[in-house]
């Protein structure tokens, strides 16, 4: 019960890292509100663990985020996992794709934090965890132009927020995964001409010869969400199986 009595909001909780983290947070005693745009999968999550409350929420929709946050009385932790992977180089990223990635990856983090931080400041304690990526300012990865650009922005976001509110009891940290076996990763592999071979090649390229499991990211998130990490703020936590070594 490492998160006993903590009220935690999780975004992108319907699948992948967000879902595994919502489940682990709940198992560790937190009271979790799981949000996502995918209502069907949220319902499945609630069926698997009915102590997790679910709420459909598009984290890029200003009015929806404002309404949702206004309905929350108190919050201890925001775990923000919303993100979209655009595959391509700079020349393959047109205006629409550029704006889309900035909106989903960066604006959503701003909107959620902007609306929840005042509640944390009122309490004199709060904790924001942002899921960024090793593919950012940390590692140049091919065909991840706008993805890495937005994740680098999130790394700056975390440092700046942590610096501004360190004296107000607020912590803010980032998690920078390498490649994690999630439905969106499966989707990207299945788009290849030979998905079976693509999967094999992808795994062979990993420094540890395997991908991360969402639960492994959830374990790091649990530490960052708990009071065990009370002295930790402004950190970029790589969890990449040695990809950036
Ligand atoms: N999977 C990886 O290999 C990997 C690696 C590094 C970082 N990440 C990051 O981890 C986070 C989660 O990735 P994943 O692969 O676990 O997730 P995923 O792509 O499998 O699932 C993403 C979830 O986000 C939801 N979502 C999308 N847009 C949303 C919006 N506007 N508002 C609310 N919910 C929205 C989707 O419905 C979906 O349930 C992302 O930020 C991603 O960039 C993932």
C-alpha cells in the first residue's frame, strides 16, 4: 500500500503504459481516476478493477479538461501519459502533423497541469509525472522528428515546472521510456510489409534483446508517485533497457 490515501488522475489510461500504471496505483492503495478518449476500453478497465473510477476525457480539449478538473475536489498526483507517435522525418511532417503532435503531446500536458496545479498549491503538496520518451533531446532516433521535438519540449516543461514550484511542495518528474510493448507499438509493427519479421528485427535491435513491459514503467511511476521519492524533483528518468548507453 505504497500509495495509500493518494488521489491520482491518470490520462491515457485505457491501454498501454497508462492502463498498467492505473492498475498498479490502485493495487498500491491509491484512489484512481482513469481518463482517456477511448470509453470502451475504459469500461473494460473498470470491469477488471471496479475500484478505479473512469471518465472519458480528451486531454487536448480545453473546455472538457476545465470541466473535469473543476469536478475534482482534491488531487495528489497527476500521471500524464497522453502521447502520439508520428513516424517520419522533418520533410514528412507537414503543418497538420506538426500541430497535431504539439497539441497531443505538449498542449495536453500544459492543459492538465494548468488546471490541476492550483488544487495542489492549495494543499501545499502535489506531484506531476509526465511520460516523455528517450527519443527526445536525449537520443536522436530516425523517423521521430516531431515526436522527439515534442518530447524534448516536455523534458523542458518538467524542469521548468519543478523549478518554479519547488518551494511550494510541488514535485514534477518525467519518465523517459525506450520501447515498450504496448498496443500502439503493435500497431506500428503491424503496418510493416512483413510484420512478423519487423517484430523480430525490432526486438533484435534492443540493447537487452527485449522490449519493456508496461508494468516495468508502472513500477517506476509508482516510486515517483509515492512519498518514497519525496526528495526527487525535476528529474528525467530513463527506463530504456540500455538504448541510450
Ligand atoms: N510504447 C512505447 O514504446 C513508448 C516509448 C516511449 C514513450 N512512450 C510514451 O508513453 C505514453 C503512452 O504510450 P503507450 O504506447 O503506452 O500508449 P498507447 O499509444 O498504446 O495508448 C495511448 C492511449 O492514449 C489515449 N489518447 C490518445 N489521445 C488522447 C487524448 N487526446 N486524450 C486522452 N487520451 C488520449 C488513447 O486512446 C490510448 O488509450 C505516450 O506518451 C508515449 O509517447 C511510449
